[in-house]
C-alpha cells in the first residue's frame, strides 16, 4: 500500500515509519519539521514527502495514496494550554480538512492517532471505547472533536479509524521526555531522584511506542469490516498503572535512584483505567509485548548510550520548551508555522 504519514518526523513517526516500510508499504511523509533537530542518537532514514504545514495541504498531495496515518498534532496537555486556539486550529480543524481532502482524492482508510486521555476524569472503573468521554484539557477535547467529525465522513469508500493510544513510552530516534515514563527515567538518571509531582494516585495506562506502531500496522492491514469507523484503545491491561506504580518501576530500573512523591501539583483530574479487549479481539495481529519495567530499562540504557544531558532533557526533548525557544528565536511564527512558511503565504 502507498501510505501517507503525517507527523512522520515526530516521536511516534520515527518508530512507525520503519515498521510500515518493513511491512512492505511505501511511505510518503507530511510534516513541517517542528522537531527535526530533536534527535537522540543516529538520524533515521527519511522516506521523503511533503515538508509542509498540514494546514496548507492540498487534495493533489493525496492522489494515489491508499491510506493515511494521521499523527501530526500539537501533542500533549501542556502544549494545548500554551496556545489553545492554535491547538484547535491544527489538531481539530486541519485534521478534519485533511480527512476531507483525503476522501475527495480517493483514499480509502484514514487512521487517526487519538488518545486515551479522551476519557479524562474517569475514576477507577475500566473504560471501554463506548464509555462517556470526559476530556479535561484542550488537547483531549480537540481529539474528541476530530473523532466526532471524522465519523460523519465514513461511507462505503472511506473508513476512518480511531486509535486511542495510551500514553507512550520507550526509545525513539526523535525522543520526547515530556511523557511520564520517559521523563521519570531521564530525571532519575540525571539527578538520582524519581520525582512525582502529583500525589501518585491517578491511573495512567502506558504503551510502548513500538507496540503503538504494531497497532497501526494491524489496523492498516485488517479487513475493512473489522475497523470501519471504529475506535480502539491501544495498550495492554498489565500496563494500567498508577503514577506511583510507574515511579516504582523506574526506581527498579535506574541504579541508585530513590522515590520522592512531592504532591506539589495537587490532585490531577486526569485518571483513567482502560479496557483493551476490543483491539485484542478484532485485531489479532496486534500482540503488545512491552511492560513498563522493560521499557524503563530500555530508556535508561538508551539515555546512557547517547549521553542525555540536563540541558537537552529540559529543552530539546521537551516539546513545549522547544517550541517556545523556536518562537523566541524567530524561527516559528505566532501560529506555530515555521517562519519561512508563514512569510511565504
Ligand atoms: N506520545 C504519546 O504519548 C501519544 C499518546 C496518544 C496519542 N498521541 C498522538 O500521536 C500523535 C503523534 O504524537 P508524537 O508523540 O509523535 O508527537 P510529536 O510532537 O513527537 O510529533 C508530532 C509531529 O507532528 C508535526 N506537526 C505538528 N503540527 C504540525 C503541523 N501544523 N503541520 C505539519 N506537521 C506538524 C511535528 O513537526 C512533529 O513531527 C499525535 O497526534 C498525538 O496526539 C501521542
């Protein structure tokens, strides 16, 4: 299949693209390259494609494409608070526009990277894909709106699919340390302390980035009736952990580290325990493998091997800090278009 992957130069994209290519698919990228300089370790092969902002995509760019994997977004909760309007513009409006362009160009399947944070404040009960959505951040709200709008586009020729990923962890050539396990391992390695700012009680299901890639591949290759207009929670039940339990796995993986639960950020309303039976039943090719403990060990070994520094931990691999720095340096416009694109419009 010819697969267009938006956001292919990001954290998930850096792992997903080789998996799709390894599965025999031809990949075309689409990314404005916000984090192109955020490499940890050797560069990955870029499949090439469109170096554009997704807000500027055209129908022509989807001609001859069989399926789209839509990853591009301002990804994570604090980013949404940085610029809620731009978050909705990119994450919501541009995503829906992209799906319309793809449908008009004859693309048959549109895999959307949604998130389990759409469940928001869900309490202790296991939530299935049919649960009421209670997003508590602009980021999660934007994901709910896209799901709603894309569902309306589903027809006999166009199948949107919603992959509600748990919070990712693990090594990627385009690393992020602003997601919980990646952050805790880096902090523990650099300071000796595993520092939890909440009270540690919220449920936060996790999934390894390579297991997410396997889920996308399985959804891409599954028979249409198995996935048409369906939502899938992506993860595995043994990785439904509280933040305190995640921190304990980190202490076990990082030699000499100690646990400190400060509670200084007060209660965190984002708490959800997720049921992963639908993906297991409907996409049997998806076999998640990575436990949080194994992921913590992998991260520690990767950070050691590539010499993660304190400066890069806080800047290069933290999405919000990196974008703020690009804006201050004049490399990004207010609307987060790379300055060269903004001035060319
Ligand atoms: N990482 C997670 O824990 C996680 C969990 C659930 C869902 N997701 C979703 O998966 C997707 C990928 O996440 P990620 O962790 O790889 O994020 P990321 O920030 O590492 O990558 C996002 C990519 O999208 C690109 N991008 C952003 N805005 C763009 C625009 N307007 N035009 C063109 N390109 C643009 C960036 O340049 C970047 O390469 C996102 O949609 C995210 O919401 C991620």
